[in-house]
């Protein structure tokens, strides 16, 4: 792969000296959508937190666009174009939708066209500009979290379980929006338990279990894999 | 009674300006700055010494505010950095104890070196009639400065990019970092600002009553009460609580006696914690 945007090499990480991720490796190419599949506690969140600097890896390296960003402070990773949307979203509850979005572009001045772009992608946010983020439904909060990450015009969007707490219909809508971003050429790394949804979007995927990458392949290969079908697609 | 209420408002604005610096620092990182009042006194003594040395009052005040700002920066870059490396309860405890230590050191050094130094900023001129009550020009000037400072602080936090970043750290630190905000930069800046505001309170307070080297502890307690009643981390809360407590203070002093006011204020804080732990005006920044 010539245009490699993210390379995670042999990364181990955990909490209080206890690793939950053991030597994970993955790459994301420019313009690619890559899925990380795994059940609760498989280490997906720890992997992503290590990538964006919220957890310092106990071993291994993370390269973003050829630059070593291992252990770089989160706000610096964010400024360099790596936008992370955690499953818990971490919105600013008593700020308006618009203020949340404007902060997404910090420390740059927000661009009016970027605001218009996210309002176009998520019209419901445009209708609720002045509403407090904390007063919105789960689906709207998820939209806002993604939209806030997009405000900085990231080169890589990292999403941790974007369908958390969403009704099935809203989960499908969320993935439709991600599909639109993909068409526009955005590079996306997404962790998901809703495997059919994410394999419909992704080019490639990794299966993470017990903190180790167990399997990797194209989305089609994974969808046809008997282990994946048994464990994540409910096919016996 | 109008006179008592107006006195309460004058005091309340000072209390608000005093509490706001403490509440911001707490909201940003969980550090209860128990040296807030002592930092104010430090500023006051620098100003007093500077005027003794022949500087004009305006220059001396600038020098005093600059000194406490630098002092705040020094404390932030040394002690506070160590505190912010911890998290949860240990951070709160270490922050509290270190700042208590800083306050004690300031108290001790000032009482040892300059035991009889005091700051009184005199605003001369005949009293002005407000709502039929003759108010001293010092009280009016102090109130005007507190109002302007509070207003500017509000504009800064509400509408500037850095102010918005400050509020984002108060609301959700991890979310702020994901947006590219550096919590350390925000905390350092606000800690310095808080120290300068403490210095400013010393100036305005000394327009109605002298600030002596032993005033620090009392000011810290007042700032703490205001911040708790207003809701820790809430700027508008600090000013509203300041006004409320200022009026409570003067009314109780008028109807019962001045010996009771400290008890009344502490009781107000205790009752607030019992009824609404997040403060009367908590939950907003």
C-alpha cells in the first residue's frame, strides 16, 4: 500500500499496568474504510484510545501519515488531523449544538462552509443549532459527535461503536451518513459489534479478540468466514 | 433598610469577584485554591510597598496585579503540574493541601517581613446619593470595577474561542482534548487570571476597608463560601451567590449584630451543601 495513513505496529496497552491489548497491528490506507470487529471487552476501545493518545501504549508504535505519534498528547493528535469519536461521545452537554461544532474546529477559526457541510450531512443538527447537546436524543447526539469531529477537516476519522444505544433504524441511518463520507474520500477506521452493518461499509476488516488480532481480510472474506459468521453474524 | 440592601450589593459584588477566580480554577481541574485570599493580600502588600517607595497609585496597582499574575504562573508551572498528574480524590486532596501550604507561607512571610503594612486605596470626593442613600465614592468605584470585570469575564468566556475552550474543559475534559484543546494551557491561563482577579479584589476591597497582612485567611473563607453556594465551576453562580450572600451578610449584621455574620455565611454554605450539593446556581458555566 503506497499511501498508508495509519500504521499500528505491535501495540500493547491497558490500565493500571494490566495490558488488555497484546501486540495489535493494523494499517489504514488513504481513502480506505477499515473495520475492527470484536465483542465487548475484546480491546477495541483500548486500541483506539492508544491510537489517539488517550492511553499511552506500554509497547509498540503508532504512525500517522509517516510520523511517529506514539504517546502524543490527544489534543496534538487531534490538531494533526486524527479525529476520534468515542462511544460515550463526550459532548459538552450545556453548550448549544453550534458551540459544540465550533469547538470541533479549535484552535482554528471555524469555517462557515464546514458548518454548512455538516448541517447538510445531518439536517437535524441544522434544525437544532441552538439546542443544548445534553437535551438531544441518543441518535442526534451521535450525529453531533461525528459532526464535531468533522469540523476540523480530519484526514482520518476514528469511530468507536457509532451505533451504541441507537435503535436499528437510526443505526442504519448513521451508516448511510458514513457511506456518504466514504464517497467523498474520507478515510475511516471504525470499531463495531453490528457486524453486518460495518462489513457493508468497510473495504477491509480486522477481528479482535482477547486483545489480539485473530483474523484479517477484505470485508467479503470476513463476511464469508465461518468463524465470523458463527461468532458475529448469528449463522450456525 | 434601602441603605442596608445597597451596602449588601456593594459587598456582594466584591464577594462575587472574589469567588469567581476560585470557582473557575476548581471547575477546570478540581483544585480548591485555599491560598486565594492570601494571593489577594500579596498583591495588596506589593501595591502598598510600591506606593511607599514613591510610585503613583496607578503604576503601583499595575505592578501589584502583574506580580500576583507571575506568582500564579510560578505556582501553576511547579506545584499544580504535579497535582494535575494525579486524578480523582488524590488530585483534590493534594491540590487542597499544597494550596493551604502556599497560603500559610504567604501569611507567614508577610507577617514576618511587613507586619504593619496595609493597603487603603482612597477615592476622594463627597458621597453620592443613590436611591436617596449617600454612598461613598470608594464603594461606588469598587462596585463599578467589579461589575466591569465580571462583565468582561462573561464576554470572554461566552464569546471568545479561548473562553469557549475553557468552558469545554470544565464540561468534559476528554471531549475538550478530542477537539484539540490543551487542558494544561487552559488551566495555566485561568490560574494566572484567577490570581490577577484576586489582586483586583484586594484593590477594590481596600477602597472601603483596609487590607492588612492578616486579611488573607478571611478572604479565602469568603471565596470558598461564595463558590460553594454558587456551585463550584459556575461563573454566573459565583456572582449571584456573591450578591445573595452580601445582602444576607449586611442584613444579618444590621438586624442581629456584626458578630453573627461569619456564622450566618458559613451556615448558608452548609445549608446549600445539604439541600443542593451542586450549589444554588450549579450546573452552568
